[in-house]
C-alpha cells in the first residue's frame, strides 16, 4: 500500500479515477487501487479506494493514556479537594459581600453628612452661560 495525502478537486470532492486522464496511472498508482491516509485532526488511519474515491476502512487513533486515569482510588480525594476549594471560595465571597454592603452604607453616611453642611445651589447648565 502507498501512504500519501489524498488530493482533492477544486470543490473539495476526492479525485476519482478518470478514463480520459488515464485513471490510476495518471496519479501514479498503476498496480494498487488503495491508499492509506492519516487524518491531520485526530490521527486516524483511513484506507481510500482510488477508483471509487471513497473511504473503505477506518482505524481510530490510539488514545493517549493519562497517568491519573488508572488511579480510581485517588479520584475521590481529588473530588473532595475540589469541593473544599469551592466551599472556601464561597465563604470568602460571602464575607466580602457582607463587608461590601457595610462599606457602601458607611460611604453613603459620610457623603450625606458632607452634603448636609453645604448650601443647596442650582446646577449651572450650558445654556445659562450665554
């Protein structure tokens, strides 16, 4: 078998064997009517019939093994640790919200005290400046 990337026509359909162009001989496949192609996305191996211009076999790419995938006993510990982190984050955000409301109330009181001592004046508009 020959392993080459699959050539395509202008509109994306695979090139089929054409009797006018010499068929497989024009593509360089005089004796063999299949080619193997590696998928650039997933790494799967495809076997393509050049005469039919169709995939006749598919072999999935081997899956990468993760080092933690085999440790099911450790998965419970990881989930517990993540739950503790979520709970700690929630507690800190709840405390910040309590402090935030107190801070805003204190700022409002200070601004109100400051504004009570000032006389009330009418704001100037651009039209009044003429």
